[in-house]
C-alpha cells in the first residue's frame, strides 16, 4: 500500500506504526481473500465488511446495482429458486451470493456480534420485500439459500 505509506509519511507516526497501518489496509480486502496478519488488520477487515451489512449495506447494494445497470430482482423468480443467481443482473441476488454469508468471515468477537445484528435487518428487509412484491421469501430449506 504505497499510497497509505506516502500519506502517513508526513505525520508524526513512527515508521513501525506506518507499516502496521499499511499492512492492515493491504490485508483487509474481501475480494483478495486476504487473512489479516494483525489485530489492527482484523479490526479493519471487520469494519469494512460491516459497511456491507445493515441499512447502509442495503442502500449500497441497490445503488451499486443501479450504477452497473442491474435490475432490483428477477421479475419471475426474485429469489433464484429456479435459476442461477446473478448479482451483476439482479441486486437482490447479491444478498444470497455474498451478504448473507459475510458473518462467517468476521475475525473479531465484536465484529461477529454486530454482523449478526445487521444480518437480521437484511433478512427483515428481504421478508418485507417479498410481501410487497407478492412473492414471499422462501424458507432457507425450500430455496436452498442461506
């Protein structure tokens, strides 16, 4: 993380602190599948993943989907019961391809607890959406989904 090192170089942090911060930034990436090498890295990774959950996570999911040209959900099969999930085409699919599985990836006890709370909000949202569109969210066993 050259950019982090450069930005922090002008501060009164010592070189060791700058390196620990840069390493934590490098380690936090979900897409890289990186495992944090420090407690700071674990905390940063959890914080980054928490941002994907809860009310802000819902807003982020749909705004990103809109930016990428995705529909909210498949009109005939909103829960992907009879088709492959495709979160590039349908924003609701992202809940099942990534978001609902995130709590199992948290490093810290506090992060896991907060993720569990935010996941409940995501589930309540999906249930409410199902009611509004006239297609109730299937039970996990029925849909084969988390």
